[in-house]
C-alpha cells in the first residue's frame, strides 16, 4: 500500500463515501494539461476540468510561475486597514471584464464564501438605504450555493440541507427549479419550455410583499445539480420582476464565470445583467482558492456613507485578497486573454454538444442537456436504487477506463477544458459509452 493510502484514515474526505473509498483508494499525485496522474503512474483524462475550475488546463506554466514568484516576494499580507498590490490589480482586472456597472469587487476564498458575502451585502445595502424591512431571501429548488449556512439556506440540494433543516437561516423561500424532462428532453442549448416558472417570484412577492424581499439568488445555468440551462426568457423575466419590486438579483457564477459559457461572465452570454455576481473556481483556474463578489456601483455607494474613518462593512476573511491567490488570479486572466481562452471555449461548444447528444439513443439515457461548456447525461434510476447507476458509472470510469467523470445521483456532469483537443474528447466519450453499455 502506498504511503498516501496508509495515511488515509486520518483524512475525513469531503462529499465522499469515506469507508467505501478507503477500502479501495486510488490517489492522485500529479496533473498536467488535461490529465491527472495516480501514484502508480496511470493517466486519467479529466472530463470535468478539475471541479469546473481548471478550464485552461492543469499546471498551466504561466500560472505556476506567477505563484512561485509571488510566494517568495509577498507571501501574506493583512487586507484589513491596509492591503497589497496584487489584490488591487486583480480587482481592477476583474471589474474591467465585468458587465457594465459592476465595478466593485470583494474578495473571498471560495464559492461558499462568495455567496454568503453576497447575501450579507444585499441585506446591508437595503438597510443602508433605509429599507431594513427587506430581509427575505429567495433561492431556488435544486440550486447549489455552497455549504455555508447562508448558501445552504438559499440552496435547494436536499441532501445538503436535510441534516441541518432546523438550523437554516429564517426568512428564505424557494422558487421551483426549471428542469422539465417531459417537455424539454434532449434540448440542445436553452430549453423552450419553462419561462412561466419565473413567475414564482411574482407569487412570492404577492405573498410577502415585494418590498420585504432583499434578493433573489440563482445560478444562471444550474451546475452542481446536473446542469439545468435556464428556459428561454426565464432570466430576463426574473430581472423584470426584480426591477418592479426593487429586489436585488444575484447571479451565482461560481461555475459559469471566466469562460465556461464562452464569455467572461454568464450575464454577458445570457444578456441579463444582475446586481451582484458571485465567482470563485475559474478566477484562478483553480490553482489557488480565491473568490470574488462583484457589485453594482449603486450598491457600493450605498455603503460609502457616514464618517469616512468608519468601517462600512463589518465583513472579511483573513485571506480576502491574499497576494498569492491574487497573483494566481492575475496570471489566469493573462492566460485567458493571451490564449483567447474564452473564444477557444466557444469554438469547441458545437463539438462538445454533438458528442453529448450522440448518447441520445444509448441504453438507459433519458436526457442530455447542455449550454456553453456545461453538459449532462441523465440516466434512468435503477428501480429502488436511485443514484446506483450513476455511482457505478463514476467508479468504473475512474477505476477501469481511466476517465474522471462526475455523477450527481444518476446524472453525469461534464465541463471540458476550454482548450480540449477534439480527438481526446472523442476518445474519452467513447470510453464512457462502453462503460455505460456495461451497466445494467
Ligand atoms: C454555483 C455555486 N455556488 C457556490 C459553490 C460553492 O463553492 P465552493 O465549493 O468553492 O465553496 C459552488 C461549487 O460548486 C457552485 O457551483
């Protein structure tokens, strides 16, 4: 047994069936480009580019170099009442890419922290404007907004919530999710049916009074639940209802920002501009944990009142604007710009879509859906054992086919590298097809 495998017992793995994995561990010890390497030297093709994080490929030399340089120049720096040059530069670079009007950027270390930060900013904004009555938050069923209490409360992933159901934050409602396999199965791109689901927000406004609602948070394309692209017109309708009632619209773009949809932000690709955007993952190409919350000028300005020597928002993390993470972020944005990464992502969309939809007539496949470089193949649950087929797919792909595939119950999720090579994608999907064939 390798040293890493022996030591596994002390390690409580996240979102993992610990005992099952530890019975038969297979440990990653390296990565390069589009592949992971295991301790025993096998190469695994990564169909999820990290965890939707690493679109420009693993161990990108420019990002690696920037991190190495930064860690020996300024390893850490407090960002409360002082700051560092890298955090300032990254904030400017990110806001330059952002939709018009979202010119302010608050740093976090993860998607979960970005979401909780955004919710706090939304509540603080209304209070600063003298509308402290706006306290309700609206999320959506099946939404994923991380695992902290705020994000979990507005989120709608049942398994994540049920253990903590009595302790979720109060004053939260959920709209219905937008997946409708009966009407939209095998849609390429945005589904045609479901715009009316946005009117759930109008109903909640009638129920509570729109003037009591602080914010609505949605993933523009729901990712972690198994890729639910928004129905045509749905996000625009949400925007209209928010405008009518003075509610802030938050797009959780932790997956979708930085190229996943072939644009810096999903808001730009989908042509609906929210008031707040949460990000993480692709901001540093996954190399160092960092997230950012982007807010409209009006929101930032609402906080910038009162005596100038006063802290305006009592919120922040020890590592907000960490110089090494920020250097990784700057280098990632350089790579995206120099290599035309977002254009690369756009240019492989069609091929990715065709590969996914070639599974349409495959045994047990009940839906295929995709938008940008986010895609999913949904397989029918086995009678009495939901999730079993998906779990087997993951394991067999990982162990036998040397392909990393993510399953969420019986949905297989894919987020290819922006610079994927067509033949490598084809080879990996062929392997996945064989594994799927072998599963009863
Ligand atoms: C939309 C969305 N929000 C928040 C998160 C949480 O991010 P993290 O795991 O970095 O806390 C995720 C993670 O996948 C996500 O997809």
